[in-house]
């Protein structure tokens, strides 16, 4: 009898095999989820090499803490959270954000945001990688992952005002890139 391929094998069987230390199942888990998780890592990383480091560290954590997954939500969602947290940890090791006081925050203009509607996914990824690590991380957490400024502040050890200003600055930079026609956007 032929064994099922990686995508027809039930996720629960792969997880169970990994928990038992089965190297083949660990390999199958990696093969099934590495492409999606690499995409998550690449959004937070400054380059492909950093994304690969985050991916590796993330999978080490997945395998180390797999027994904590309680099947109460999606396994992919559980993994995604590990990879986002791993990216934030990498960021914290490398960068210190500039603190912003309330007066500076009030002066920050939150510009209209329609840049994403005009860009292809590849252009968005390239643009995000051009942002500084602080701007890129806050932008991803807020816009892509849907965290609140309060959550971002807690996760990154910054104030809510700093989170808001980092987001506003990231949006401004991305809009400036669009104005400068640094992307191959279709003419309307």
C-alpha cells in the first residue's frame, strides 16, 4: 500500500508523529508549512537571509513546544503566532526604537491609506523590506496581523504613542515611494 503524500496525510497524524519524535513526520510538518511561514518571516525580515534565520528559529520553537498545542484552534494559526513572536524577538535583539512623547504623537499625521490597493504583492513585500526594522515590524503587526497599538506596545516594550508614530511614519514612507513611482503600478 502506498503511503499518503504530505498534503493528504491528516494534520493530526503529522502532529502525533512529531510528538512521538518521528523524524519523517517532522520533515512532513516542515515541508507542509515552511513556504507559508517563510512568507510570514519575509514580511518581518530585512532580507531573505534574516527571514531564513527566523524560519529556522521558529521551527525549532514549534518542535520544542508542540505539546502545548491543544487543538482548540487552527494549528497553522498557532504556528503563525510562534513565527511572528520569533520575528519580534529577532527585531528586539537588533533595534531600539526611538521613544515618542505625547506631544510628538499629536503632531504625527495619520495619512490616508490606499497605497496597498495600488500595489502588487511583490511590490508590497519589496517596499516593506525597504522600511527600517521598527517601521516594518509595527506596520506588519498592525496592518497585516491586526494587533492593536496597545498589544504592539506590550509585545515590543514600547509606548502606544511610539507604536502609532512608527505606523504613521511607515505609511508616509510607503506613500512617498508610491508618489516617486518606485513601483510598477498600473496607470489608472
